[in-house]
């Protein structure tokens, strides 16, 4: 696999240029996938800035805002790998509140978040209106493999050693979950672009490969 050294800003500009060729009467949906240690929000913010400079409306949605309540996440214990993989994120709510409104016949009325894991309560955030021609950016872990309708997907991958080093001690129990995700889902192959970010100061990527979202 051939990788090109690149900055996050330059990467965002190239992604924005690709997305800017999209339709003006619908919505473009981008997924930036990666473990929490990969800091997917950094690229999401850079991409949002690059798109806004091109005159595009943008809404950034963090998957963390769609965690399920603690009573459901911790039903089998606080460190259950199966539960983390299959039950922590409310994928049904993402389909209903984020992807459905940006379908071709949607309203563009997107809920930016649903649940606050710190307070374990509904956020009660107001809906955001994303106009036609706008870009929705969803970022966070375990996004690929649910057949979310991304027009463009990016996977930020870390080697097992880098993932272990950059994962907080309290979250290291999730490492087997990400190993299984890599083995079972193959996000590096599924994504339209793969980024290697063992050293976040010096990322490298494949460039856009096309047609591998899902």
C-alpha cells in the first residue's frame, strides 16, 4: 500500500475539493472513522473549515453524541467488549435523526446530538437546518460496517502499538474491540481513503480510492 505524507490541512483541502464537485440540490455525507485515540474530530474540523471557505454549509456530528444510556451500555458490565462493539452507539437514532433527514427526499433538519454521556441525560439540543448543497460530517469510532450512506468515508488508522500508547488507561479495555473491528469489518479497505496517523504530527494517506464506503 502506497502512502503519501500530507498535513491535516492539505488533506482537508483535497477532500473539500472532491466534495465541492457534488450536487447543489442535495446533501453530501462524509464519515471520518477511527478510534477515540485517532482524534477524528481534528480532521472533521479542518474539513468543515475548508468547505465553508468554499461557500458550503456544513454540519459536524460526533458519534459520541449518540451513545445509548448508561443502563444499556453497562448492562453486562462497564468493560464488556461485545457490548461496546454492538450496543454502545445508538445506530437507530443516527439513521433516524441524522441520515434520514439528509436522504434525497429528506428535510435537512438534523439533530446534532442526542445523549450526554457525562450527565447520562438527553442533551435536548435544537435541530439544525442543513440547506440543500450542504455537507454532513459524521465522525467517531466504529462507523463503517453499518452501511451508513456515506458519499465519502475516511478511516484514520493506528498501528496496535500506537493505539495502545495513545489510548487512555481507563479505556484500554476497548483495545480488543478495535482489533476485532479491524479483523471483521476491515475499515482500512472499506474506506474511500485510509490515513495512517501513528504520529499525529505527520499523517500519511492513500489519497481518494473511490467506491468503498459502507
